[in-house]
């Protein structure tokens, strides 16, 4: 499945409805290509989590490729960075760290 350039909250319901058919029509490891993403938000993370749940329920592996660095950072910020592979050129990107007061994580 190839995600469009906009997988933000305005489009995520429509994309989520496409997940089961995409999973059924794929062979082997289910691949989701995020390389076209330009507009995304926390609902995109929820969409990818739903895809992972569907794959697991079907006994299938899932691979998310082409992840934009900022989406990887957002996933790490939410504590689910293992969901998304490091994007190309993301090795030196800031990683979320815990605030000294134990408050909200920040990029630093």
C-alpha cells in the first residue's frame, strides 16, 4: 500500500478503510510505503498502528518503508519509535529526551 502525500486527520478515516483490502491483496510481508508523505500528524501514527494490529491479527509481517524523518521523530516522541524504521538521513536527527523535571519530552 502506498500512502498519499496527505495522510493527516482529514484523510485518515478513508485510508484506514483501505487497510483490510490492501492486506488481503498483498503477498508475504505487507509493505506500506510512506515515501510520498508530506502532510501527516498524530492520526497518521494511529493509522500505522492500526495497520500493524491488522497484520498481527492475520499472522502477517508488516514493513513500513520510506518514512519521512519528521514522522520518525513524531513516533519516537510518542514512545513508539520501534514502529517506524529510521528514515534515510535520519541518523543525526534529534531524538526525544526527557525534560529535567520529568515533564513533557522535547527534541534536543
